[in-house]
C-alpha cells in the first residue's frame, strides 16, 4: 500500500515567526506598562493565527493516516470552521462541518458559514442537545451516518481544533515569544521580571500550548469568550494529554465574555473601533476585542506593576461581518460546554479612551 502523501504546509507560505510589534498606548504607558502585539493574524490570509498553529499538526496527522476527509464542529460564527474549510480547499481535503443549532438549517447562511460553503465545506446542522454530546462515540457515529461518511476515511478534529496535537502546535507560539522577548527560545526565563502574555480563549488549546512554550518565569493570562467555568478543567486536560501534566504559569480572567460567544455590546464595539484606529489594525470582535478590552481594564486596575511588558496575541482577523450587539436583557447563545452555573456577571465599565 503506497504511503499517504503528507501535505506540504510550507507551500502555503505561512509567515513564521509572526511579527511582534510595539503598540504605544497611554492607557498602558501611564501605568509604566509596555504593550506589544504578537501579530499571529498575519501568519496566513485564510488560516490566521491560532487556527494555523492548531490545524497544521492535525492536517499532517490526517494525511499520515490516509484520511482525506476532515469532520469538525463549531457554532454559526466559528473561526475554526472557516479556517478548516479554507485548509481543505487549499490542500485538497474534503471537509464537513457539524454546526450547533438545527434551526439554522432553514435560515440564510450568515457570511461566515457562506464562506465555509464557498470553500467546499458540507454543513450539517444538529440540535443543541446532540451537539453537547458530540464527543460520545454513539453520537459521533450518528453524525457520520447522517452524513453518509465512512468512519475509516474520516479524520475528526475537535471543536476549536483543540486536542493534544494542537496544544503542541501552539507551544511554538510560546517559544517564539520567549525568543522575541528574552532572546532564548529554549532557555528558562526565571528572573526575567515583569512579562505577561495574553490570549483570548474559546476551547483552551491555544493557552494550554502557549503556557507550555513560554516555560518558567513568564505569566500567561487567558480571557474566555464563553460563559461558564469549564475552561480551567479543559486546559488542564489538554496539558495532561499533550505534555503529561500541568505546565507553565497561567490563569483565566472570565469577566470579559460580554454575554457569551458571538455576542458584543456597543461599548465593546466602540472600544474595538478606537483601538483599531489607534494602532492601525482591524480588531476581530468575538475573541481579540474581548482580550484587548480585558487587558486595558487590568492596566487601569493596576494589575501590572510598573516595568511590566504585556504581549497581546492577536489570534485572527475580523469575521466576514460583525454580529449584531445583544439586545438589552438578552443572553448570548449557550456555550457548547456549559458550566454548572449559568449566572452572568454584568460587563465591566469600559476603559476610557484618551483624547488622542
């Protein structure tokens, strides 16, 4: 039997390492804090940021196994679905996206799902109860049967692309930052005072790998974009699978989800517009804006001692179009992995922009 062909990801011309750019922002500098932007959104125009880092090892594993159909999962605004569809088109994989929300099947596709379909992804809409059980073997088998797929020909990529392979891929992000900030991507940074790396979190794979790659001495903070307290357990599970146990210095700040995934508010939109104009980039709303908002709030709260360097990972670019802000009193769509508590804190007051 001929050996399966491994896709040449270098042929897609990823920009690695991604640039680390200074961002002069007095909301940080007036507290003695230096802000840097790790521009992972510039890695590839269609597989930006953490999606490239998480998908690349899974694509290699799929090809090595001889499976050229990718099946994965996401909500209606999933960056992961869009990136997987683009990867399939560019590398010759068939792609199937299991989309949370059976009711969406009878509605016009939003721009994100339209892009998936245009890239050849077959979309299968399932009810939310079944979607929550997607990791159960019987439920997964039902999804495959409904799509008429041979299980032996399908490589399953988890929601958000987060698995042990993805976490190991994202460890390279930490090593890049370690080299950028301290000149040694393989050394221990203990004693390198005052360095914090921040990233938005959906399913936790990026933070799990980032913290491992950073090694000792640098803190990582993750900003969950979904409601619920499931994410810490999930990150620990991923680190166990990828690295054999907990690694790195990391924590989560869950105050900045703004109602849940695919939800924004007028305050968040205004902040993202102002930040983008100030620093010359288009700020993605569902992940990046919430992380930047959280970092700016922490700076205003005095969470970073003077002399701290904060590196914010820009994990991707904007959706094809922004979602509508949540109406007052409305909660966002339910998270795919609900926590035991559904009580929502009020969004914090927005950081005040300076008169630039």
